[in-house]
């Protein structure tokens, strides 16, 4: 990134207006955006509203001093990441140590040497920017690691970890949950008839349709190929069967709208799904038992002629 001061907002806090003026001029001269507060309370309010990239905080102020302001900033989840540089006339080392304890990133004593102040401000802004970028990247990587690339729902690994969490809850708190395994019927025919690209589109649209029919707390993941699994927290067998049947019916009634890549026309494809359902019971000393039951139930649904729900 090329560093552009105009992109950064700095909150300057001091109880003496003359100090605010001097600091404001220094910062504005190199094009930083600047906002001001003249006491601790105002500083906290300004920080909340303006979300500055950095705070220059006077240490000695009446009522609420800088150390208290800093502590309050660090206790606030929304504000705690804003770097704070203390400004003070005090030469006492105790104050300096206390400021760092409260989470300050730097400390400057008055009177300021403008080039030093600007150099420190810039270093901390650059550090903050780099930190934010890293955070964004790591969040994006985390999302990638748990997402199926085609359907953009959870992948198998992540769904397994969700099922493990629900299983532990069920064991520890005597709660319950259900699993639905779902497999598209004769999907190979779709590929054979319309090609792989249409097959992919069908998978995406079916995923969206299934997601739209689930409860907020239910988690759907792609297990592989044209097979999906759904974890339903706090759903007993009766509820899970009802949800599974709702899915089956909705898909059976659904004309999947597809753009045919081989012609300009639109296709409407019909498919059905088979579903296997199971619920946690107290004899499940291993989560695996539930997955095996769900798989067997799905196998039964296929064996009985597909387009149905078994448990
Ligand atoms: P059944 O009713 O027994 O489930 O029959 P089926 O044809 O759905 O099952 P089978 O396991 O025989 O074939 C699954 C097909 O799904 C074969 C494979 O080419 C296709 N498939 C798997 N993953 C994808 C994918 O990501 N995209 C597309 N287009 N097809 C896929
Ligand atoms: Mg003061
Ligand atoms: Mg299938
Ligand atoms: Mg399959």
C-alpha cells in the first residue's frame, strides 16, 4: 500500500484547547483527517461514533484522566484495537509504565518535536493497517477451509466437526439432535443427458433450495458428489422426519431452472432426492453410530425405490 494520510482519521484528546490546535495543525498539515475531544467522556463518545484509526490521548485531564480513558477503550470490543499514543508533560517513568500497562502503543512527552510525533503516528498507523489486512486474509482463509467450492456451503470436514460438537452437547447435557443424509436420485443421468456443466448448476440450485427450507439453526454441508448431510440441533426424530419430508416434497415439486449451455433456451429439470434420518439416543456411545444409521437409512430409501425418507 502507498501510505496516504488522507485515508486515516486521528482523534486528538486534550483538556487544553491550545494543545488541540497545535496538534491539529501538525496533523492536518500532512493531510490527516483529525477530530477532537476535550475530556475523557467526550473522547469515548467520539471514538464510538467516528471510529478513528489512532488516538492521541492526553494523560492528565480533570475528571477522567487518560489512563482511565485508555482502560475504557481497551474494555470495549469495538474500540480496543484502536492504537493509543499517550501525550503528557509528565516525565515520570511510573506514568509511562502505567500507560503501556493500559494498552498504549507509544508515549510522547510535551513539548513535541513535530517530525518525531508524525513519524511515530505514521509507524503505528502502518502497523495497524497491516494487522487489519492480515486479519481480513486469515478470515478469508478460514472461510475457504470450511467451504465447499462449488456449492459454497460447508464442506464435509466442517460438517463433521459441527456434528461432533452437537454430539458432545447431547452426551453432556442430555440434549438431542438429528442427522439427515440426502442424496440426489439418478444424478448420473443428469450429467449423461445434459453434461457436467448443467450437472454443476443443478447441484448449486438444489443446495440453495435445501438451505431455504431449513431452520436458522440447521447446518447443511456437501458430503461429496451429489450427497449432502444436515445437522439439526434440538430436533427429535419426529421433527427431523417432518423436515426431511418437507425437503423431499419441495424438491420433487421443483422445476430446476437451468441455462442450457448448448443452446440459448432455458431448461427446466426435475429431480428427486432420497433421505436417511436418525436421532441421537442414549446408547450412542460413539458419534459414528449415528452416521452409520443415517447412511443405512439413506440406503434403504434408495432400495425402496428412491424419492423417499427412511429412518
Ligand atoms: P443414485 O440414485 O443411486 O444415487 O444414483 P446416482 O446416479 O445419483 O449415483 P451414482 O453414485 O451412480 O452417481 C453419482 C454421479 O454424480 C456420478 C458423478 O459423475 C456425479 N457427480 C459427482 N460430483 C459431481 C459434481 O461435482 N458435478 C457434477 N456435475 N456431477 C457430479
Ligand atoms: Mg491535560
Ligand atoms: Mg445419487
Ligand atoms: Mg451418491
